[in-house]
C-alpha cells in the first residue's frame, strides 16, 4: 500500500527534519492512525516528493516532526493543460476543482462571461485551494493546480495564444478534440457557462485564435466537459 501523502510548503534535504502542520498532523495521527516511524510521502506541489518517517516531537504550534529519507523530482505531466472555465453553481464548483486537481491541470482561470451564473472570483479562496490540494494528494500527483485571477474569455484567449498554447474552445460543433491535441505540447481549454458564450464572445474568441473543439454531439455541464477534455488529453499522451 502506498504511503499517505501530505503537503508541505517546502521539503528539506535528505536527513533533515520537516514539519507537518497541525492539521496535517492531526490527520496523520487521527484518521490515518499512523505512529512514530511510519512512512509518509511529502509533496510540495512543485514536483518535489520525499519519503519520510513520522517522529514524536511536536512544536508549540502542534506541528509534527518528520525525518526526510529520500527526495526525488517528478516532471510535470505533458502536455501542459491550462483551463479557463465559467464558475458552476453549488457543489459543482467542488467537482470542477477535483477534476482539474486530479488531472494535474497547471492553471485554472475563472471566466467572467456575459452569461455567467456565478461571479468568477467565487473560485478563489482557502476552500478552493484546499480542494485542489486534496485532489493532488488523492491522485498521487506532485504538481498543484494554481488558480489565476479572473479574466474575460477574450483576454484569456489572447494571452494563451501569445504564450504559445494550442487554444481550444469546447463546442460540440467543432472538430474532434483528440484530433486537435494529438501533437500539442501545451493546451489551453475554454469552457463556457450554462447559457454558453454569447455571440460577441464567440466572435472575439475566434478573432483571438481559439478553435472550436468537440467532445461529441451532446452538451455537457461545464465541470463534466472540463473533466472529459482533460482526461481525454491525458489518456492520449500517457507515457
């Protein structure tokens, strides 16, 4: 069985002591029922993973000492995935965050669309970052998805094209997604709100260089469309 994985801001060199914060320590000793000497994985969200062993020392803040045994670097998954998405209602935002976190999406940009049902800044904050961290750990990943500042669809597309990404707009009327990403090294995906992008937004996206890409004939909810698209790309490019 794989060792439980815990997130740290930074991981020291082999042989040195790191500290699980109070919440992670409580999880390790409580629900995971770990004890001194038990192995754990440490991850910093930037590709560093370490095998470590729980200690017994606690500091005044309740942080728990762990001794680092082995450190390795995990390359970022390819192609790089950048998602720009309208913010869905209710618990569906959590499902969206779970999907991009587990599929090692490099960045998530909340979109401020004309037909948006929720404000774009709702995707930020502590809870969203916590969901992304838990998704990364659950999937045994090493790279944490970052949440970018909200943007309009056009602004995101212009920036993504300038950065050299293959920019695709999820749309059932487009060419198949898999055909357009087969040889891509970096992909930027745009997913619109429940009411879809407005006509003026679609024109602006086309003018910016975004191409429509289809996952099939059905219209999917935003969180499912993002998960399906990223999953298809990851499966197609698996090592």
